[in-house]
C-alpha cells in the first residue's frame, strides 16, 4: 500500500497539490482546482508521488497533456496511463540561436568554411531545487569529430542572456577546387550537426542537472548562409526503451477555455440591452431573462450574467426583479425559492462571488479549530468506534455546533452590502405576497444564507478556500453533522425534529429546542436584510483576506545592515498588510491599507528571481517573492483591490528595482524619481471581484449564438401572438436577432487574439 498525493504543474512549476490518501493503491481525491493561467506553458502535467516520511518523496509517474491537445479532453472524464518520469526527459524553455557560415582562405591558399554559432538567450528554463544557474555547451558533431565549447554560467536566472559566439572550422573535401556560394555537397551536410545542451550548474556532489538539448543539422544552411530561430528544448536522446511495467492510471476531468475577446464597442448593442433588463416590464421579456430561458442549464446563463451585472453595478435591481416575479408565481410559502430557477442560480452566483471573504472571516477560524482538535463527534450508535462514548461525542458535537452557530449569527455586520440589498428585496417581496405568514420574511432569506451559503461551506470547506485540502474522514463526518444541524437551526421550521430522517439527529437536536436560538437567527436575518444599514467603515471589524509564507527583501529602514531576503508570514486584512517571522508571532511590520500606493509585478532581472512583485509605499517599495506564478497573481489582485480607493494611488511606477544608485528600468539616479511605466490599476471597487466585462459579454454572445435556433423559435412563437404585444417589444426582439446575426458574419475571433 502507498501514501499518495498528486501535484498539478504548468510545465514543471507546481501550482496545486492534493491531500495525501494513505494506505491505498486506488486513491480517490475528488478535488477541484481552478486558476487563471497567468503565463504561457507547453504542458499541463500531473505527477503522482509516494510520500516517504524519512526520505525524499518518490515519483510514481506522470501525465503530461500538451497545450494544443487540451481541447480534445475538454470537460469529459478521461483515464490517462501514467508514464515514467526520467530526469533527462523533464525539459521546458526555449533557446534563441543564430548560425552563420563563412568562406575563409587560409595562409596556404586553401578554402575552408567557418561556422559561427551564436547563443543569444534562453527563456522559461526550469528552477531546480529552488535555483537556476544555467550554462550551455555547443558541440559540432559528426561521424569522426566532436568539438565542444561552453558558455559562462549565468547566476540566479531562468531567462539567461548569453550572447556568446563560438567558431568551428568546417573542412571541405580535397577535391574541392572552385568557389561557390556555400553549395554543400549532400554527404557533407547530412553528416554534421550542431548540438546545444543546457545545464544547471550545481554545487551538489551528483553533478550538474541536465535542462534540455536541441540538435540542428547543418543542411538548414543550404539555402542561406545565415539562419536564426527560436527552438524549444527537447529531452535527451536516450536509446533505452521505457520500462514495460504498468504504473497505473489517473482519472482527470480537465476544463480548459480560451476566451477571444473583441473590442468593447463591438458588444455595446447587446450590453445595453442586458443592462436595461431590470427596467423591462415584464422582466421575462428582458434580454437577460431570455438568455436564461434559451440556455439548456440555468447555470450556463447565470454565471456570465451575474459577473457582468456585478461589474456594472446592476445585479441588485435585476435579481430583485426576477425574484419578485418568481415570488408572485409561488402558491405555497413553504416552497419559496426551492427550485433551480434563474433567480435562485443568480443569487447563488452572487453570494459565491461577493461572499467569499465573508465566509473567510465568519467560518475559517472555527473550521480550522475543528480540523486541528479532531475530537470524536459520531452520534450514530451504529457507527461508534470501540472505546467511544455516545454522550461524550454528543457533547463534543454540541460545543462545535454552538461555536459555529455563534460566529454565524454574530457576523451580520460583515455581510457584504450587495448581499444585504438582495436579501432586503427578497424579504419585502415575500412579505407582500404572503401577508398572513409572519415567518416568510425570514424563511425567504434563510433559504439562501443558511441552506445555500453557510451549510455547503461547512460541509465542503475546501471548495470555499476554508481549508487547503479535503478533510480527513472523521472530520468530514463531524462537519456533515454540524452542517445538518445549522441548516435546520436556520430554517426556522415549526417541526424541526421531524425534519430529520435519522432518529439520532432528532435526539441530538433536542439540545437546541430553546427560544434563544430562534431569536438569534431572526436577529441575524433582520440585520442582513435591512435597508439603509450602518456605515460599514465605522464599525467594520478587520476581515482576513489572505495569508501565507513568502520571501521578502529587507526594506532598508536601518542605516546599516544588509538588504537580504528572508522568509516571512504575510497577513492581509481590509485594514492593514503585515508580516511576521512565523504564524501567530507579533508583526514585524505594519503597512496600513491607505499607505499602499500601487501593487505591481517586478521584472525578474532586478534580482534574478521569479514571481516577484512590489508593494509601493510613500517612502519605499517592499519587494516580495511568491511561491509560484498563480500565488503571485492572487496576492497582486487582492492587494490591488483592497487599496484601489486610496486617494494617493500612483498612475506610474518603476517596473524594476532601485539598485546601486539608480533605477534599473529608466536609469534615473534619484530614488524619488517619478515612475516610467503606467500602473495596471483600474479594477472594480469590490475587493472580492476581478471581472472583465468584455470577456463576460463574449461568453454571453457565444451562448446566444449557440442557441440561435431556439431563440428564433421563441421569436416566431411571440410573433404569432403579436396582438398581445406592443410595437416596442417587437422591435426589441428584432434588435437582439439583428445584432447576433451580424456577429455570425464576422471573421473568427481567433483573428483578433
């Protein structure tokens, strides 16, 4: 049996890692990872490791999917055969090479040819054991010769600039007597090649690490005496056949999308229709609602619609309109918002986008405590383990439920404004529709905030970034029991014990049959669904947005001392950005959010280090290195969003560092010199949102185009009932179809990438 885990890599850079499944030869992970890919890559790779407590974890095998093949496996389960991992086959990066052939007349009058091989630069080399000190060897190889030369070692960079030239003599046959313009004879050309090998200089006793090679036959110079090109590095040419034994298989579901977005003006007609959807009477005739009707799944339409409307600040009126329409169609208050309607899906998506940081501040500390304390909470007598006591387990579970219930019902002040505004409209619509039911104003809101927001987050905390991985089976069972209880507490149902299918849950719930719990739920629901709430700045508590280890450069606040790099625990709230030696220590540095003037990437050439960014303050810039490209992007995004309303934000910045008395980018000597590049700010005001409106419009246009046949049938049916429609509504329907018809006649979006 093995203790296995899987890593997800862009080429050779690890960006995600699964949990460890212990003592299994058929581990199931069931984990989802999502990221915007912030750089180019050649392979999406998955490595299976066998954990070894005392030695380095061993690699079992890998699956590598080429970027151009990802669409073949898009959104379908596929079993991939694991392949052997050979250090000589793990290559990435490319080399810029120039070859030039010249005729030379020697002192004896003989004519020979000299080959000049110029290595200009490399890009995207892998980082091996935390460092990359590359050099190259250049070899002119043939049947009877092998002449090798070596470049200088470039320290601490995976994008080295070599710009070195090496000369090799290429002798002609003795029978050669006439001058020609490099017209090689066939047998000479095919027998010679230039081989370039890239190596990582290592201080380890095992020697330098192989990074890749390329082989170029000299016949490329037949047509021209000069040849220049970029080459992808290739694995070492190894004649050994791969091991025949079966390493097993890996089941994956890869969803890979590329959005090809037109200019913003192109989407204006349809965008204007969508943004006016909330004002259309009835709302079912609006462009946004029609999109939900034509799509096969409501979720298809809800995701881009909500993101677009959030981006333009129109999500609350639209959701309020479609929710009110659904409430008017509902006959029984007990079934309000129980279906998977467009309104329910839009509210779910809004909570997912706007409420992620709310979940972090409300639930994460309590969930972490449950995961760490690991107390037994099984209350099903059939599932009790040997030595466990049912009463003790019930008490453990009761304490956990009390803790979670308390943090939820006291977190109303942190609920995002956009969620509160939507809840207010739900409350008012339900109360107006069912005036005889005094509880419907609460159940209309609790059906979302408890049933669709808090309960799923407690049940699967890893999906909401509350835990890094899936919890272990015992903790997962505990969270399931807590989620069931919290869901019932929040529902305010009149016969709560009867709502449980399991008798042991009904027995356990007797602990909570007190009025104080119902009162706490109602007070919480009143707060988050009230109109014109408090000024959030006056009473808002610090919300933890992100934390983790990174490497930072000393800021030079001391007159004497080295500006070296150190690993620190960084912590960001909506009030300040701090770092300390370890998690839980006293902060060594406080940076108030209002002092952050810009957050930008730092060019790698500054310190020969990847994934660096800078947090610019009035006095100085703090230079930080993240663990990988995805994490660097996340930190830059969240720091930019939380500080973008600062009045003193910069419009220009220096993309490189200030070293040795000048800025490396513009060579200005003053450390206070104005920046030389425009800042990349301008993100939406909500710190939890990162939305490209044009990109969402492209997705909506694609949906309309995909369902054009269904849309035309809807229009034909509507025209049959033309007597019931106004001329304005008929004209609106034609505008949608004309706009989309024009779109289908344009060139492929690939032309505009």
